[in-house]
C-alpha cells in the first residue's frame, strides 16, 4: 500500500500555478484536470490530495522567462 501525499492550501501561494490531477466536484462547479491558479481551486481539492506542484522550468524556457522578467 502506498503512502498518499496530501498538501494543504497554505502550502501554496495563492498566485502559484498548480496541477489538478483528477476531476473535482463541488456543489457549484466541476473542475476538470489541468493547470489552475491555487487560489481558484476549492480547499477540498487540496485536502483530498488532488493538487500537485508543477516541476520547475528548465532549459531554454527558463532562460526566456528570466530574460522577460528582468525587463
């Protein structure tokens, strides 16, 4: 049996882009798997362990992003 990895909402910045791994149903909305801003997702998605951090950007994309940020 594997250990389930859960993160709470406070482990993320509200502006951080995260990955929702599975569909998340709430009374008002259905969240499809994909990338979201952490502040836009409901707390239950974090409590159920459906949210993951995105891996850091490496290579040429990181260089382009850093160059754009410095201007």
